[in-house]
C-alpha cells in the first residue's frame, strides 16, 4: 500500500500453471528423418528460447549440433534406469 497506493489488494484472478517435464527435467532437442524435435518443457523453457531457437535452427539447416543430454536417445536411457 505504501509503494502502490490505490491498488486493490485482493487478487483479480487465479489460475493454475501446468507444465510438462522430462524425467531429468532437461530439454529435448533432436532430429529424426528430417524433422526437428524440440520440447522446451520443464517449466523454465521460456527463459531459454533464444538458445533453443539457435539449436533448432542449427539442426534444421544441418549446420549445428546439440549436446547429447538433450537427444531423445539420452532421455530414453534415463527413463529406463
């Protein structure tokens, strides 16, 4: 009230935030048969949008690589443990 006089203190609206997550909470970035797969889930993906876009663009153009821990095969191996 001191810093924002006139602001109504009661909430205007409430919402539940749902998000997906991989087993190890990492992103999924991979390529399969010419299709780039990208999942910036884990609840914090938006903060990494520039990096995710750069990695996906590199895969799509054949000019980049992706760290192995983001590949689908790595996530399958993690899930099997």
